[in-house]
């Protein structure tokens, strides 16, 4: 067996822990422990640091040093250990506004570093708006005590770290007792977990690029495995072996069973009972979670949740809202940017300070309709308002045809199909470990194991706003394989700008709660949602659907053996011939949400 940490597989991956950006100081005070805190063994700390410094300087070493002093306008930075119900303490940086309190409190929970200069300055900016700001590291990460167990310590089980943090912040002498939460991605997940536990002092939330289900939007997107992405979490753990153990645990639960259901926040909307502003990004693999969070809280939440949700969806990449209108290789109009911090202050001023900032007079939904860029009079690239999402639309079929065509006409051929090779040892390449939207995808589309289906040049603009669905007829010579479906906007100059993609592991084609292997060469239906979109394809452009079975390192190649998936990648992967059918009897298609 080839271990997942072995260099034999490193040609797929160029992983580095990206620098986290977030909200985060000024003048420093002494490091403080809460009551009943026990200092760490100093000799052990010195020994560990000595070993690390002898080998190489890591991110962890930098964070173990004293924080550099920053001039942040009079905001006071204080290091704090916050007590949990089991006696462990979480490491936090607190930011106190100038002047006399008490103040309302805003806090973010994350496993990423909270000690970078950008994070500290951002936190201080919020504090200057009249809030105590707390940046808190998850249990078992960085300087927080305890064992790293992923998000499980934040939830509704024996440990309730989010709840305990919220209530500790609410009852300190400098607090008014009103608490809000903010943050993106990992901190968005944490907010959904927290809302379900219903801490009495939680008053409002502000989520960006969030998720609901760690299976569906995190670790097992479409049933695929992503160990190389999450192996990087070893770098944030006090004990890296905790992350190894957790990853092993994931592979012991290959289906969407009780283990994963226990961490699926979408099962508990009725317990979410606070107003929340949610921001989603069109070029984000977690956009499904952002949209579904808004919809679930708005219609199924408690009385303080229903009707008090707002949603904004813009043309941004995951975690890159702060980049404004510069998105990947694209430059959108300046109006595409969102004033996150300024708007966040308005939102929390309304809910935590009782100020009439006008936020609740604004529409529940605002979404950016993307369009062609740098083309005179091209439709789109505008904000729209709505009461709900998605807006009214009609589903329209786009059928795969021979010669790589895509059209609204049902295929008339009796025996047409398109095949390709899927080789796990020589996979197609998608650079990086995050969705590479807003980039020209021709480099992927021209690889030998990829197939494309493209419309004729459009004679008039066409808008897709809603959720795309694939309804395919498929066979493989293997017992298991993957299908990756991508949608892109093809410009007249040939650029194919990727908008959305999604993988589907075929053993889960009948549901993620069970594994049903393929019978080699048997034609089976494969239906799945590809993702959300709001795009006007301009006249003179073409619409392209791309099909493949590998795309590393974004998606780890399926070994295609049909054997039980383990944390060790097998040394006997199977090369498969995969086929999609587009004939009269088996008419594979994409269902698109068309707006008039």
C-alpha cells in the first residue's frame, strides 16, 4: 500500500497552508489565564521549540514568539485563555475599544492562525467601531488546550466550546451581554454549530462562504476524498497526530451515516433562532452551504430567525471577498465589490446596539448577475434584489450530441456515445486545492482524458440563474469511478471561463447513505446537482459543458478498484474506459435554470 503521506503521490499535490485572512489588535497586555487555568510545562515547551528551530522555522514557531507591537489606534490587545466546561482553555486574542465600557462583543472561532498582522489589524478595526472583539482558536490548535477533534467540540455533544466561549464573553465585566459572531469558511461552519446550541446571549451572526454539512461541502464533496488538502491541518494542531487520527476516523465512515449526520447542521434549522446575514460567492465550492443556510434559517428557523435572514451572493472566490472586484483572471465592475466590514458594523449596530441603521429595510436577497466582461453593451454584471432565492425560472434541457455539440434538441441517433480513459496514476490536472473558477479552463479542457460539449455561437443572450442539474447515462469498465461536470462561458477569443464544477463518485449515485458499485459496461442513470449559478451568456459566446473523471490535486483520483476506501491509497489502481451516452434511448443532458 502507498501511504497518503508518502512522496510517491506527491506529483499530484503542491500543498501549502495558505495564509489565512480574516478579522483580527494594538497595544499588548500580559498573557492571561482565566481562573483555574494551569500553565503549560515550560521545559517541555522549550524542548519542542528547540527541536523545531534546529530543523527549520515553521509557522508554529513564529506564532510561539511574542506578538510584534502594532499601532492600532488605541485599541488594547489582550491574550486570554478562556475556560471550557471540561477544564481546558481556548487561546484567544481580545481587542478592547478605547474608552470606558461595557461594550457588546463580537467573536470569531477558527483553527487558522489568529496572530498574523492582517488578522490583528482587522480585529482592531472592528473594535474601533465600539465592540470587544475576540479571536478564538479551536480546541487543540495553536495555543488552545485539549485534543483536536475537528468541529465536534463546537457542537451539541459532550463538549460545547462555542457555547462556553459565547457565555464567558457575555458575562465579563466589560460586556453588555450581547454577543455576535462573524467569519468565513471554517468560522462560518462554527457559527452554524453555535446557533444550534442556543447560547442565551447570542444575538446575531454574520457568515461568509459557509457550510452546513462537513460531508457534503467539506471532506467528501460529491463522495470524493480530499486527504491531501486536510493533511495540511497537521500544521495548526498542537499534536499533529490528532489530525492523523481524525482523518483515519473519516475513512472508517465512508457513507453519510450517523457519524456525519451528527455534524450536519441542515438537520437542525429549527434550533437556529438568531438573525444572520449570509454572504455567498459564485466561484466557491461551498456556495451551496451559504445559500442553503439562508434558505433553511429563513423558512425553518425559530421565531427570531424566520424573516430575519439576509443573503448576498457575489462574483467572488472562496475566502477572497476582500479582493473586491478583482476575481481570479477577471476584473468585474467596481460595483461588484462588497463593503464587508462597513456593512458588518451596520448589521451589528442594529442588532447589538439598537441603532436604526436601515439594514432591515433592505431586501432579503441581493445577488450579482454575472455577464461578459469588457464587451460594450453586454447584459449582466448588475445587482438584483429578491425576496427569496432562487428567483422564478424554468428548467431547460441542453443535450449532449455527437462531435462534442451541446443543444436544446433531443438527440436522434440510435447508438451515439462518447468515451474517454480515466487513469488514476496519470490524472488530469487541476492546480491547487480550491475551486479554480474565474479562470480560463482551456488548459484542463485540452487534456487527453477530458471531453467537452459546446453550443453553437449564441444569437442572443441567455440567462442561467438557479441550480444546474446533470442527468446522465453512463457506463464504465471499472466498478467505481468519478464524473466531474463543469460549466464555462466561452468567449469569442476562445477563452473558456470556468463558472461552476462538481464531482460525483459513482458508488454514491443512488445516495450518499449507501455504496452501490457499478457492473462493468452496464449503462446506468447518474443524476446530481452541479451547483448554483447566475450568469448571462452573451450573444457571440458559447456555453460549454466539460466532462472528466479525474482532476488532481483538487480531487484525489478514484483508484477505481471498487474496494473499500482507506486512508492508504492502493498500489493497484484500475485504468477505466468511461462512456457517456447521448442517443435517442439514453439522452444525457444538463438541466439549466433559464430566466426570461
